[in-house]
């Protein structure tokens, strides 16, 4: 018998009861138009069923606390192996997430310092800016001191009712702004510049002698006794002295728009307590070690000869060398993940998942070449081949010709997208592929543009220095299509996404981030046309617009506007059933 994955009657999403037999320990590329059904086969069927069968091996107690997977819609799914899935999602993290924490290298370095650092300094957690002892007492581990910019926060020419406070949660748009207007202490209709000096000081900073000031907050149940502490102290307490990334009503950009940011003078931007920085290994404190490029760091770790230190560094060196092999040797452990370019983030994810010597797995990758320079794709191909050589099956959703040329098998989905897709239009080697959209694209010769549009005006950037930019000055031509190229990490995103938009904030940025907000988001709501559709129906029928929203009055009373039901099945596999009341339309 051949050791093959057998898939019969697949019908997830737009798949049309298709059958597929996939050989194991091969590199198989799934290609086809976007929406043709590639992900439905690879992720929604193969990966989902592999995960579901793994979950069945756990005890009922564990399954009750896990997010279980539903059985994919297919008749037969046999001979699957454990799947490791690497999707195209952005590397996520808050303002404290860095490469060290993402790759689990940070805990190893902290443990190293706690064991062999001199002078000795407590436990490993004490070397973290997120611990009460390890964090800098001035910036609370945030590495920077954020202070309110009074003139950005407040327009003194306006009254409170006319939005003198320019920060939305503290303006009349939020409950705190309405509280300032109705509290009875401040006149909401006089411009702040005309207020008496004592009243203005009370509004901005609270009572000068620190006395308690009561300003009632009026509710439907009557006035509520509330303390007024001053606009600036309140802004600092609610929006600065906490993790900004966890705020719901505003994001980090909103806060920084009315603030100034500077490196913390106490910890010099490390976020660590000076006592922690006094402990050193081979002459370096933990902040200095985390600032080293990986190519330098690996050499420093290899020089540690303490027996206990060696056992810790050997674990870190394996992961660091994997990152260097992926072309990320110039990155440091303290590099924040939200500053990585798309290509850098993609390679970081691959290095995190692929640095394993396990075999007989199925590795599933979603367009791993996305964001990579052609020169870097060869590194990716080497890793895919290495995985295959370790007796793993490698399934790749991909459009890159170089990766297709290395594949043992091509599976092309199509012929179109959506309802026009969901079929296998080719399965075999690259050499034999003919008369398919992929074959036509591969055979189409690359031609260069013979005539280019001349430009006369430009956007000027002078002395750009963000991240690794070395005082770059360049003219960006107007009214033409321009490409900025270079290997991942060369500075493309730093130049165009950060420096350019800082100087020309009117620029419209279309980035690689996903657009999904929630399970209730639809194409119509994302594109902003749903309000017009609801208004049209409301005008024609005389009914409220909310009646034509499945998130409001118009929601199906049975499924609450979801379009489906998921009955409680305890620790068994979850089951999704189309709502019979609304037929899946979501509406009453």
C-alpha cells in the first residue's frame, strides 16, 4: 500500500465534492486564483481534521477547556498526520512584545543572568521590565516617558461644549466630556481662554492644594458623587500610565497624537531598573546583550564557559542560528515585533515553527514567499527541502514560480473563484501542466515597459533616520507609479510607511494587515455601503433603519443575527447548524 493522504467528497466552502490523493513526504504546491478553493482544501479540511483528531486524544477534562474544531465537510479523510500550520497573519504583539519574547529567547537570557550574572540579582523574572522589581521606577517599564501635550490636547479658543478637549474620550463625544459639561463647576459655553486663572488651573490640574473636589455625575438614577482630579492627571492615569495597546475606545496613535514621547532618562530607554542593569555576564548587562545583532549575540553566547551558563546558551544558540539562516542576523532581541516589515515578520514566523528536527509531520504554509525579496526565496526553498528531507509532508499555498519549480506536485484549483471555483483542474508535475490559467501565466514572457512617464514634481524626504535608515535623502516622484525594492529589512517600510507618512500625513496607506474585525463584519459593512442600503430600505418602507441590520432590530430572534446555531455539546466535537428560522440570512 502507498502511504498517501486520502480525501474524498470535500465540500467546505465552495469545494464541489472533490476527491484528492496526496503522496506523503513530498513538497506539494497548491495554486490557482484567489478564492478558487486552495485554502478550503489545505486549511479548512486537511489542517482542521488533523487538529480535530489530535484533540480526540486528550482527556474529557482537557477537551472541556479547549477550543474544539468541528469535523470538516468531507466523506473520507484518511492517513493524515499531525499538522503544523503557518498562516499569513501578521505577527501580533503589544508595545512590549519584541523578537526575544516572540521566539521564547527572552526567558532564556533572563534565566542566564539570574544564574551567572554578577553581582547576583534575584530570580529570572526580576530581569523583566514587566516585573514589579525589574521595571524602571520612572517609566514603569515602557522604555519611554509619555507626557501630555497641553496645546495638542486642548484648544483654548473653544468652549467645552464646542470640543475644547480634542481627545475623543474626554470630549463631549464621551461620557467624561459630558460630565465636565453637566457637573456644574465649569461653564461649558465660554472659551477656556476667557476663564478665570484659578478655574482654569482647577480644570487642567485639579485643586492646587490637593483637596478633594466633588463634581456630580448625573445619571438616570440621579446624581452620582464623583471626584474631579484635573484633565491632565486624569489623561495620564487613564491613557498613559497603563498598557495603551489594551485600550478599547482609542488606540496608541490617538494617545500619541496629543502627547510627546521621549526616551526615559532613568533607564535610558531599556525599561529596566538600574539595579538590574548593574548585573553583568561577560561584561554586558541584559539590555546591552539584547541590543546586539544576532550575528554578534551568537558569538557572545558561545564565549560563555560557565558550566551552568553553557547548558542555557546551547538552547538559545540553536534558535538564533535558525534566525540567522533565515537572513535575520541583523535583528536584535529587543526589536519590537510591530516594527518588523512584512517580509521580516514572515521569516520570523517560519523560523519559529520550522526550527524543529521532528519528522512525519505535515507542514502547511500560506504563501510563505509573501513579502520576501526574490533573493530571499532561495533561503525559503532550502528550508522547505530540509523539512521534506526529514520525512515530512510539505503543503504550500503559493503563486511564486521559483517555489513551483521545486515542487514534487502541483495542485491547481479553479477554474475561477467563488462559485466558479472549487474544482481541481490539474494535479501533477510542473512539466506536464498545460491549458490552465497557471500554465498560461507561466508561459507568458516578462516584458519591460518601453516608455515611462516623466515626472517634474516630487515629495522630498531629507535626512530620514528611522530604524536602520542612515540619513536618507530622496525625492519621491509625483503622478507616477513607483516601486521601492530591496531585501527584507533594508529599510523600505521605514522609508515609505513611516518616514513618508510622518512628513506627508495625507498619504493613504494600504498595508498587509487583515481586514476582519469580527464574525459579524461583512463586505458591505467594511466598504461602508451598508448604511446606504439600510437607509434606502428605511425610506421605502417607513421603518427604522435598525430593522434592516442583523446586529440590531432586524436580527433573527433564534440565532441572534449569526445565521447559524452551535448547540452545546460539552466535550464532543462542535456542530454548526444553519438557522432554520432565517435560513442563514441572519434577518428576522
